[in-house]
C-alpha cells in the first residue's frame, strides 16, 4: 500500500516530507503506479458509456437528428435510474416519486427561458424567489423574531455557504476594520467552509468535536480572537448526522458581537417538522437571537429539482454585503445578488412549485416516514455486534467497527447494489435516509444485506480491491497528499472523452 512508503515519517513532518519524497524518482514511480491502478479501477464506473456510444470530440459537420440525440439520453437515463430508483442510495435522490418528478419537469419546460438577471423581462422570477425565501424564512424563525429574516436563492449548499462567508468577511472589514479574517468551524462542518476560506483568504480555525461528534464548546471559546468574523454550527453535520450545540455556540457569538451561521443545508427541511412531530430537536434556527445567518437546501429535503438552495440573514444590512454592484462599467449598471450573473429561472420556478405542492402536511408526512425508517435502521445496526453507531443521529446514520475493516463492509454493500458514503476521521460509513428508503422492503433489505456484508468480511481475506484502500489511505496523514492526487486525477478522468 502507498502509505507504507511514508510509514517511517514522524506524523508532524508527514506533509512536508511527502511533498519532497514524491520528487525522488523511485518514490514517484511507485506512487504513479499506485495512482494509475486506482484510477483504472475508478474509470470503469466513471466512464461506462465509453464503448457504448461514439465520443464527440468536435462539433459534427452535419447536425444530429433530434430523435437520435433523445434516444441516447433516454438510454443513459434508463441505465442510471436503475442505480437509485429502488432506494439503495444514501442521499442524492431525496424524493424519487415519478409523479413528483414529472410535475417538476413540466414546470421546468414551461419556464425554461426565464433568466432572473433580466427581471424586467421575467418579473415572475422575483415572485418565485421572494416567496421561496419567505416560506423558508418563516419555517426557520418565529413571529417573535425582531429583525426581518431575508435571503437569496442560490445554486446549492456550497454557494449558500460561500456567499455567507464572503458576506461576513466584507461586513467585518467595513464595520470592524478586520483585515485578517478568521472563521471558527467544527472539524465536522461541510468542506464548503474550507473552500470559502481558500477562495476568500480567510483563516480557518478548526475546532475539535466531543465524544458525541458535536462541536466542543470549550474549544469554541478558546478560538475566539479580535479577527474572528463568524462561528459555524451544523444542523446536522454531513458526516455523522449530529447537531452541534447551536444554542450555546450562538450565545457565545452574540456575547462577543460575532456572527453565527447555522448550516442547515441538510436539515433545514427536516428538523422543523421533526420538532412538530415530537422528536427531540434542539433549537438551531433564527429563534435563537445569536443566529445571524443560515443555509438550507431546497433541493435536498425540500424536494425541489437539483440546483437550488437558500441563504438567509438576520436583517437586510448584513445581506447587502453579499450583493455585487458595478456602477462605472461601460456596459451600464450591473448588479447581481449571488455569484452567477445569468441563472436558470426554471429551477427557481420548480423549487417554488415543489414547496407549494407539498405543503406543511406533505413535509410532516415525509419526515414521519423518514424518522420511522431511520429508527428501524439504527436498531438493525445495533443488532450487529461488530458495528456501532457514531453519536446520536436522527436520520443521517454513521456506523463503524472496532473489529472489522469498515471499508471492506462498504465494498461488500456496494457489490450488493448499495451506494453509501465512506468517511474517515474516524473510519466509518453513513447512510442518509430519504423517502426512497421508506418504500416497502427497502429498510429490511438494507439491514439484511449489512448483516451478510459483515459476515463475509469476517470470513474472507482482504483482497485490497474496491474503494477500501483509497479510504484507508485517506485516514492516514502520510498518504493524504496521495489521495488528493487521486481525486485530482479522478476529475481529469471525468472530463476526458
């Protein structure tokens, strides 16, 4: 295994030494050999149509017939539907009902030409987006909220997070004269916060989590300094499905006059309804005075088409720092609320339609089904002695093993048709329960397949195939740079024809 090449390096020097060791011809040759081996295995799943259709590396001299193009698209879509429609995928497809999909497709078809950049031509876009914000903000606040909750529609959770962090950076630069901004983020928070820090030159202060995989309050207090622009909490975190102690964290932020962002991309359209159903849901939203911004993904458990999310702020003044305006451009006055200029208004229309067509009753029913299924799956995992559940999750369930290589269990589940998420730090696997998993028989099949996967790992030798070696490398400090190289090569492969 690759990491053995670096096993003699002290952990503190691992990153520095790895960078230089890879320049040594022998080491580079070994590393490249391993990289190519992994990429070859991954390429099979990434490029399944390579030998099925002709590759188009240049524009055709004569246009293809539209019916031929549609035939290819339908064939690929049919093959890919088989991977998720039966409910064997963690997250990814959150609703999956064909009637709902067809309804959103009809909305998109009718509104496909709408571009919110040209609001004078399509004033319907402002209606769609204003009402999406209004419905989401009302759901995540209360009538007693003193400051108006406002926001914008974005392309997804990552853009919502990036916009919020850019907003805090600019707000504190003007109002606090902070020139070297720092952000306090639990190590379990979404990687988009790291991306925001890299993009916007913000120093990341990662804080540890406790035994329940929640942000350590004592670490939050220690990390605050004069350059802190905001503190982040997850509701819930993507890896382990646990909710950070947002009430305490936001109170600390308010005490120090610092912004606080609740990342509810994953839970924004589940937690409010779970609370109404009587589940133990701690306060996490704008009902807490210290929460100054939030992100919630409408294209996850809001059941909208992929490509919409909502970022919200406590008060319009803060939101103003998100906007971009140009007043001296020869092309005229230019302004945009988010990163994009032109945007697909049809996605906003489909999102608006989804919220209205499901309504509070629909979200309550969906959440009840998801929670009931999650409880059955948690019990099924607990009944397997070799496995344990990390933290106290509600419906995003991470499980590991102190006796077995959990990544081999992941590989076995993959062989049985399941698409789960492999995690590390610590080594584990998770499943995000969606409406697809609530269908009859899916939950029981998951539990049965997991039992069989564990038994096979117990009784068969490690063959070193599949994703287990990659996740294993990612879990070791000396090999993380190697895994980064693998991921970059994976992206290179993605764009190859």
